[in-house]
C-alpha cells in the first residue's frame, strides 16, 4: 500500500503525467549538449550556495577551522611553498580574499565554490565515459557524498584536490583518446597543478601511470607523443617549486617524516583500518541514496525497470565507453587499495581525511558498469532526494549547531573563541604602540587564527618548527615587535613557555581568558599566557 493509493483516482491521474513530464524534461536537459551544460552549472551553483548557508548556520557557534586560517595566512604572501605544503591552496585563498571580506561566511563560500568547480570537472570526466544522462546522475551522486557537503566545510589542500585531481584524470582521459602533443601538454600542466596542491596527489598520478601501463590499448598511448610531452611539461612547470624545495632544504619532506612517521606496526594497522572504515562509511551515503532513487520508480512507470527488476543485461550498452571506463576502474581500484597497503608497509600515520580526494571516481565507476541500465525517472528521483536532503538540512542547521555545542562543547577548538582573543590583543597592541600588529608567535592552532581574525592580519611565527611557513622570521619579529601566545590547556605549554623565556624576556606579560556563548550555551573557558614584545627602538 502506498501513499498514492489513498489519493482520489483523478488526483493520481493528474499527478502522474506532471511527474512524468518533469522527469522527461530533466532527462532531456541532461541529454542535450547545450542545456546539459547549463543544467550542470546551475546545479553546481545551487549546491554551493545552499550549502554555504547551511555551513554558516552549522558553524555559527565556532571559529573557522585551523586549516582555513592557515590557508588564509599563506595567501597573505605569495611564495613557491609554505613549509608544510606546496603553494596552490595558499594562492587560491589569497586571490579569494582579495575579492571577499575576511569573514567566516566567506571561508565556507570558498570551500563550496571549490567543490562546485569539482562537480563540473567530474561531469566532464563522466562525459568521456558514459552518456550525458548518466553523467548528470554521477554529479548528483557526488553532491550527496558527504565530502561534497557536510565534510567539505574546511578549505585546505585536501579539499582543493577535489578540483586539481579531477583535472588530472580529465586530462589523462583526453590524452589517452587523442594521443597528441597538445593533449600531452594539458596533461603535464594538470599534473603540475595537482602537485602544487599537495604531494599526496602522487598516489593519483601513480594510479594513472598504472592504468596507462595495463590498459589493452597501452601501446597506442605509449607510442604516441602524449605521455612523454606530459612528463616533460610537468618537470618544466615544477622547476620553480623544486628550486624552492632545495632552498629550504626540503622542509616539507621533513615535516611529513616528523609528523606522519610511525614505529609501531600495530598502531599503523589500527589507523589503516580506521581510514578504510571511515571512507567506506562516507561512500555508503551516495550509493545508498542512488539505490533509493532507483527503488522509487513507481509501478505505473511503463519503461522497463531494468535497474530494479532486471539490473543486469547481457547485451552491449552504447551509453558506456568501455575503453575509458576501464581506465576509471583501474585508477579507482589502485587509489583505493594502494594507500592503505602503503600505510601498512611503511608504517605511516594514515589520516582519514587523506581519503577525501581519492574516491570521487567511485560513483562514475559504478554507473559505468556496462550491464546496468538506467531510467529517466531515476534521474528525477535522485535530484528530488538531493533537494529534500539539502532543504531539510538547511532548515535543521540552526538546531544542529546548538545540539552539537551542547553535546560536545570541548570537542572542537573553534569553541575556544580565538576570534575574541584576536580582537582584544589587536586593541592592546594599538593602545600601547599605535602601530599595526605585525607578528604573532604561537602554535599553528593559535597563530593562524590570530592572522585571520585580527584586522591587522599579523604574520604567524611558529616557535620551534623546522617547517615554518616562511611568512616571517624571528629577526623580523624582534625588529617589528610581536605578541606571543601560549595556550595553558595545550600539552605543549612547557615548550611554548621555554621559547618565550628565551625570545621574549623583555615582554609585558598578560593573562587573558576567553569563552564563547551561543544560544544560551557556553564553550570552554581557555586561559592564554600572552607576551607583548615591543618593536625594536
């Protein structure tokens, strides 16, 4: 018994044709070369705008994530690297905040704009593998993938890879098909762009290399100029960054070894299992909702229900380019299996967020199975599911923010109200010296938020870290004066205090306590030891 069966027969008759017409219109738009492009752009913009508002509500009780503040800090000075990572994420943030105000909402808009661009590029990839209707189905599946909504709130190099890695895959599929010098040039540039985002993209580049070597048409591709032009272009494009790496004594590699190296195989295995389980759980959402969209095909739908009652077909499917689909399957399998195996073998600290950029091909890999058949109504259903989920989340986001703070007030550093501290310290500096606050010294968790929230945007100096961002130096800090900050709740307090004793002996010392209040709820009260060092005379 369905809800529709309780409706009068006349009402059901009116509803069915209207839904059919809407589903047919949507399928026609998705399948049209001109209308399809507009549909995807419009969908990506709608997704980005709606989820920006959702994130504004969801994160209203918090300051921006440390990674976001760090990217903003990097963007204040365009360099060929920033200690931890290559420079592209900092460059993008720097350009973004030249156009938008330095506010919380602008960071969420940046994150969603990044993901919106990623959706469009993934659509272009899908068009080389499946027909236009399936390609749009893939885009909506990605929009339901938590990486492209809930977990996409923090802009950082991991998130930016959801643009640069799809660009690499798109350029590879193009080069594999055309095998020309021009296509190789684009592939090399796309590879360099990805490497300038994060070195982790070597996993995807390696997977593409394996796909090129094991594909049945490998000799056609390898015998063309495309792959060799791509390699040469990538190397040439990376020269400025490689020169920078040598100048800083390969500090990003030192950072990676210091932070992510392990000596305990049992701990490594536990982290790998967590990585795998986390990413499988995230993938469950778009897959389950896509299956729901297929299951919602009503009994009065006259088209054969191939995906529900007869999901497998023995005949060829003209809607799938099997050669390019094979590339996608190989790449996805390699990046799904390779990193966990590498983590186990080399005892690497596997962060769950590293999977953010590696599974954007999964929906396409599933939809590209040649034996599967899809119906026009399924496309309408998954769009309706996306709209319901998005609007429901938008409506419930203010309440979710309050509940999250009540349930776990000490669970997020953003509740510590670093924005309030930045405002108070900016005023304290102006009252004493009537000049711009130029340098802040503290851990990344406190220094970068000061850079973001202070209207003076002081350059961050991280005491004791070999992988300093290079945005300032101790010599410059002593010349211009600085404010040092130690978090009394941080386990690294002794290290911070010792550094301040050695480098801020003449400082004026303050103790400042901040606490956030939101909708009748309170965050943790955090006490900060503050050291105000005057400018050199």
